[in-house]
């Protein structure tokens, strides 16, 4: 087993982390008056609307990176087909790390067709997720399925994945009217989630992000290296967070270490990202000019734009 990173000495900051994945939500919609709950969340958050996802910018690759802390080439899910990560044996998945330290974890994700259900259950088990709830693929049902955990699981990790925008984006196109309506449904569900968490808000870090954008190279897709496909919002809110705009150098890979760090758990050295500790510090004028070493994702993105 590989070593841990230096942040492991840090104290636990929150009892619980809620990791909310807004599948295919374009970052540039956050702040629109049409989506009051997303706007309110941004107000309370340390956030960037200019973070980068992994490549390929597809859900299976990105979700596996969120759960494993490493880039797609290192976990082996390099397409939009879910599976047990090819390199599972050498991974240290986030839910398993949470469980190793005696904390509970719950995932609430969409139900898959019957033939794929054994595989879905196996993936969940291999990642070390203690509880998994599967619900129909819309935000109302998924939130309903998550409510018991949101109400009663006051420690550890809760992961929610809402697929609505992505599904509609593929059928009608990103930024089409049906897509914008789907964003409104996710926005309403976010409002309910925030209400549900209000009691426990002092104990919960909400980490909301998208797994990819969409409508970059093609109106109905998101799997290119185009900035509109690869740019994601990333928002952190909760106790100890200083609302501020964060640098645009963050990537999706910074989310998993942030989860463990906030829970006071060691971050595996093999993980690619770094905890977003700046979210818990008062903003400084200098920080926006900080330069971080390029990740392969950022390099590719830069080449693409050039
Ligand atoms: Zn998709």
C-alpha cells in the first residue's frame, strides 16, 4: 500500500461531506436568474466556474476518477462504458478509504437496465461504498431515494449523481430549451437538498461539481477536448469555507482529496489532485496568480485552444 500525503495530519473539518455530481451542467449557467438555488449556492461557496474535468470528458471516466482519485489512464476506464476499473488492484478508492477509517458512505445513483445490475452492484462493492441506492434516472426520484441518508447519516460521505441535464443534452442539445428546463429541475432539487441539509449545515461540506460540460465541438455531445466540453463548475460550501472565487487551475481530480481532507482522513499519495485547502482560508489578492504545474488535461486543453 502506498504512502499518504502530508495533509493527513490536519484535523477533521466537517462530520459529513455531500458530493453532488450535476451531470453535464454547463458552468456558464451558474449565476443566471433562472436558477436561483445555483446562484445562492455560488454566493455561499468557494467556487470556480472554470475548473477542468478529465479526458476523455465522459461520465464513466470522470466518475471513476472521482471515486479513485486518479486520471482515466491510471484507473483504466477510458470510455463512457462503466465497468470495474481495470487497474482496481492498485487503486485506493475514496469510499473504501472512508470505510477504512470507520465512517459510513452512501451512494445514490440511477438504476441501470436489468442485465447490468449485477455489474453495477459489483462496481459499488469494489469501490467500498457501504450503502447504494438505485433510483429512476431523474432528479426527483434520485433525491427522494437520497432523503433518508441526508436526514439520518450525519457522518462520512454521501454521493449523489443527477443525470438529467446530460440525458436531455444528448437528445436535444446543450443549451436547448429542454436542456435549460432540465437545469431548472436540478436547480429546484438543489433547493430542496439545501433545505434538508439546513439543520446539519454546520456539520456538512457540500461539494457540488459537474463531470463534464457539453455542446463544444458538437451540440449533442461532450466527449471532445473543446473547452465547453471540458470546463466544469466546482463549488464548496459549509462550515469553515470562506466564500470566494478560486483559481481556474483546479480539476475534477482535486475533489476526492478535498473530501478526505475535509473529513480529516489521509490522502493517498497516488492520488493525482490536491485538497482545495484555499477554500477554507480567507481570500488573498495574490492567489489568483498562483501557477500550478500543468496536468495532462490542462496541457491538452491548451493545445486544443491554440
Ligand atoms: Zn453524456
